[in-house]
């Protein structure tokens, strides 16, 4: 009987420790997010990404994107851009499917990259040979800096990114 009572007591203490540890779990520094919309002509646009925060750092010096370098356009896994129909991005053709959404910040402009390898961590294994489409768009200075990197997708097909004092937009039609 004493062995059974001791076993029950030890088990209870272990379970309390596991429960306390689970409650200590902090939210991720760059939480997952989704932006999506369906346009009037039935194009479903979906972007899965992780939201880094500026946290007082200077974009381009202390935190990505670095000018002239390929960026995963978010944090953690590469950002995934998905459309259910063939579309045009700023007038250039993109077949229906799932893509890694990468970008290169060039100061006044951005190069937006749709890459066939969408399932990858960061941009460490990025290969430009896998690019399906590249479009250049102007930098859109943010009137109010955005602490968390945020994508928005409008029903008109406008996709926008805001982070810190930088950003961009492109049209999906």
C-alpha cells in the first residue's frame, strides 16, 4: 500500500511539473499569420507567412531585408503565396499554384520573386534557377511605421506588405 501511495504521489508531482512547464510556453517571436481574399473574378489569393517585429532595430542594417539580398519576405519558413487560377502579377503571367515568395529590397524599388520551391526554411537554399516570375515594384514608404510585418490582400487583387517604414504592393489579376 505504501508503494502504491508513493507511486501516486511521485506521479502527481511529475504531472504538476509538466503542466507548469506547458503554461510557461511563450508565444513565438515571429508568429504565423495568413492574409487572403477572393477577387471578383474568383481568384483565391492566400499568403502564409511569419511576422517578424522591428523591436527598435533598423531595417536593412540590424534586421532583414538587407538591400540587394534575397529575403524570405518574413521570418522562419519561406513565405508561401498561393493562387487557385492562372493570374497576372502586374501584367506578367503566373500559373495557378503554390510559390515561395521572396523579395530583394533595392532601396527605392523591390524585386518580387515567385519561386517554385515553396517549402523551405528561410532563403538559405533559395535558387534563382527555380524562379517562375520576377516583377519590380516601387518601395512604398509607410506613413505610420508597422511594428509587425504585415501582408494585406484586397478583393481587388492588391497585395501589400508593410514593415517598419518600408513596403510594397503588386496587383494580382
